[in-house]
C-alpha cells in the first residue's frame, strides 16, 4: 500500500473527522477542556485536510487496458 492510498483511505477522512469533532467540542458547554481546545482541534484538522488534499490520488487503471 502506497502513501497515496493511505492518504486517501485514512488521512483525508481523519482530518475531516477531527474538524467535526473540534466544532462539536467548541459548541458543547459541559467540558471546559474540550471547549478550550475546540478551536485548536478544528484548525489542526483544517490544516491537515489542506495538506492531505495536495497529495495526488493513486492512478486508476482502466478496465481492459493492457500494460
């Protein structure tokens, strides 16, 4: 498995989930620690997503083509 495949399978969705968790942590009023670091989690997820989307996706082979 190449880095590009790992990026598509784990890094992009992981950074999206981190952004969503950061927004939820920022909006909830019960846990002060989560509320305090919610914006930081959202920004880290955003930066990770921006970096992950710059990595090109693996090439898809067309069916029936010979290599």
